[in-house]
């Protein structure tokens, strides 16, 4: 189960009627990481009046969470247009923050909606994306002699080895793509003392 996510952070500038809209788009897959990104933007532009944002976490076709904020702009003129842009793009685990500097000319509600949408769109257009593979954690308890075999299987499945505990046996914490789990468990059945889901 792979889906596109931001490969790195981008920043773009959109100007209209002397107002500046600085859009920052980046990877965020939890509220904590999204708020950390927001904090860093606020530190970068401490004198800006508005830092409006929206995020979508998880697979974009069925997001685990989505939220937005107008940050003092008239309700529905900032966060919602940014979120709308995100929801029409096939990108997950993404946060967009649009920082606004007022240029002295009022844009009106419609103008704000268009400006925040355009700023968010511009950031998306500049974004490099990569494929995110959701990995599921498993703990395998095996004899020492099977360790290399397990490492080989995990590598073949494009998974990770998160941790190894050496005691009377080897307990290996692995992370595997969802579609590789069943096959991996089958291959472990004859040799492992136990295979368990990490969150059990």
C-alpha cells in the first residue's frame, strides 16, 4: 500500500494587490509533526498576521485525519481553500501553511479564497514527491542460526529491521509492507519460536 508524500519541504511566494502569501508545504504524518512545522514557520515569519494551514494524514484516498485553521482570517476564507487544494491532489502525509502579509488593499472574502487556493496550489506544483510505503511492525523470535535468513527476507520485502535483542534466542523487531506480511509469516512458521504483531 504505497502513496505519494512530500519528499522535502518547499516554500513559494504568491503576491496579489501588494499582499504576500508565503506557502510552505512539507511532510507531516501526525498532529505533533504538523504543529512542529507550523511553529518553525511562525519563528521564520514572526511579524506576519496570519499563518493559515491545512493537513491530510495517511493515504490520500482514505485519509486517517484532516484539519485546517483560518488563524484570524474570516471563517472559511483560508483553511478551507488550502484543504480543498490538498483533497484534490493525490498526496498524503502533507501539511501546507500559508503565511500572509497584508499589503494595505483589502481582497474581500472571494479574493482571499482565491489567493489562499492559488498559494497552496503553487506550493503543490513545486513539491517533489516520493512513494510512502506503510510498514507494519512484527516481532520474530528465532534461533541464532536463522538470523541471516530473516534479515535476507526482510531486505527482499523492502522492509526494515528496527531492533535486535540477543538472549537465549534472537528477538528481531521488523517492519514490513502490508502486502509482504502473509508471505513472511508463512516462511517463519517452520523456524520461528513465535511471530507476533508489535502492538499486541
